[in-house]
C-alpha cells in the first residue's frame, strides 16, 4: 500500500497528502504501531518526490505537520524552478540568421 505511493510533481499536493492520510489511517488500524507519529513523518517523507524529499530532510522536521508544511513549500519552489527552466528553454522570438541581409 504505502510502498506504491509516490508524490508526483504533476499532481495536486493536497490530493497526495489526503491519499497518504487515508493509507496511513488504514495502516494504523491494522497494526499496533509504536512511535506512530515519528513513523508517520518518516513514511511521509519517504513518499515525497526525490527533489522535494532531499530538501525536506535537510529542513529537519520534528513532526508530521512540519514535514507536510516543508514539503508543500519545497514543492512550490521546485515547480517554480521547473517552470522558469521551461520558459528559458522555449524560443521567445525567432532570431534572424546572422550574415543575411534583411530587406
């Protein structure tokens, strides 16, 4: 269940969190988990997209709620960077070929 859940940068972050919460609640009901809060935070971080996960680990969240907040912030920054790269890579204005006379 949890092993197949991975954050996609193409998807809605809140939907990812809701799906994680739904799977987590089922997992907790089935098993008697010790240190459930700590495990929940670690499992959540493990499910994040690799570009987001590494930055969230550096932020060092202490609680699940902090991890979600950091992940949301980091996801927005990663998406903003990706968008900027796409804009820079796209041809904005066709350039004339050098050396040709334009009349």
